[in-house]
C-alpha cells in the first residue's frame, strides 16, 4: 500500500471563460466542481495505476459524503479528519486560449489535537506501506516542521546493509521511503530531515536556489545541491520539458511530446504518484522516472485537474525519452 498525506484538501472549481479581463464582469461558460488538493491528485494517480492507496486529509461535515463517494469510485480509501468550519475552495479559470489562472484559499485553522490525530493516522497507515507521500501546502495551525517530523519518524535507521551502496531503489534501512512535494519554507525545513525524494517544480527550485533555472544544466546543478543534505532523489519538474532527476551522482532527463495539452494543472502531482508506484514496484531509476513523466503527460491530456486515463499512460510510457545527463550540460 501507498500512504498519502494530503492534508489541505479542497473543493475545486474549474471555470471556463472566453477571456479573463481584470476589473471586468464575466459570465462563465461552464463551472465544474470536484474534490481536489495535491495529495488527492497523487492518490488518484496511484489508484488509477492499480496500486492500493490510502489518503489522509481534512474534511468538513458538508463535503464528507461527496469526498468519500468520489474517492471510493476511483479506488482511494479516504481517511478524512473532520474539521470545524469548512475546508478550502480553489478556483481554476481556463480561457479559450488555454491559459489557466488559479486562485487558492489558504485552508482552515487546525487545533493541536486535530493536528496530532491527523499525523498519527499517517504514521499508523504508513507503518504498513512501502512508500509514503507528503504533498501540498499545510492548513493553518500546522507549522513548517510538520513534514520534517513525519519524515524523521517514518524513515527509521538508514545504514546500508554490509556497507554496500545498493542504489536509490533499494530499502537501505527499516523505515518507509518518504516522497515530499512542498515549496518555500516547508521545503526548506523538510530537506534536513532527509526525505527519500523531493519533487520541486522549476519555480520552487529557483526560489530554493536563489537563481534562475534557464536550462537543463542549471536544473541538474540545483538538484545536486538539494541532494547534498542526504536526500536520495531530487526530481525537478519542468513543465513541457519533462523532468530532471538526480540520485547519488546519476542524473536523468525524461520527456515526452504531448499531442494536445488541455489542462496541465495537476501534472506534477501525477508525476509524483507515478514515481511512488514505481518505487513500490521496485522498478529501476529510469523506469520509475519514465512512469512518472508518462502520468504527468497523461494528466495534461484531460480537462479535469489531477485525473487521467490509464490507457493514455500505457500509450505514452514507451514514447518517453530518457537520457543520462551530465552536470556539464551534455547527455550521453
């Protein structure tokens, strides 16, 4: 099983407009609402690939039934921790040109008792999992050390068996391999806890690095530096350029052409979900990255955020190009 901590769940609305003009009154062509949140998108990706998955996140009384039915229909077991008040709403405005503008609410306030209940649920479920994913922002009331504490509690001893380097896809300790998708201060505070993998996008990696990432060589250097604290794998997602992955001196770049990009929002989450499945199945480094990139591309083919057709992943997987990339900027 794969456990996903996606605490800051949301109700998402996709609003279709001809053109968004600031300060103007608009009439929507259509509005579609469905459960959302980065962790939820990761969980639905894992389930779509046929792996058992449990999602832990906030829920309110008004939407509990909606979330449970929607997620159950997609193969996700939802452990909703009920909060007083309401979960957040997030809005994606898509124009006829394809441009998407997102407006994300911060999420509800969580008191210490509720926060501990949620974290305990993750720890208990992860104890029976090969992989755990912590994804997205935190609701108010959870501090920036939250992911770091969870990673440390799940990681366990990490001494290599017989002192050998068994490679990034082998369990070198007794703990759970934790994948983290976070940004800004949350990412900075989590890295010292040595999660197994982190997945910043280009903008998040630029903020962490304090410098622009204008090409693959710069992305490779950023990933290498991010791994210096002990993180085994760093994956920088690069939008339509695919993703660059660094692990213990080895650097791979993977990409696939997308015939029609309908909605790229959630593609990074799908990439993380695909790589979590690759890890759970003990696939090789390049096959795991290939699966993640195929999932991200498949997500971009569909209109609904964070969902894709499994047949699209199966069709795209063999089309993903993976090449080894040196830190001098040339592949071999």
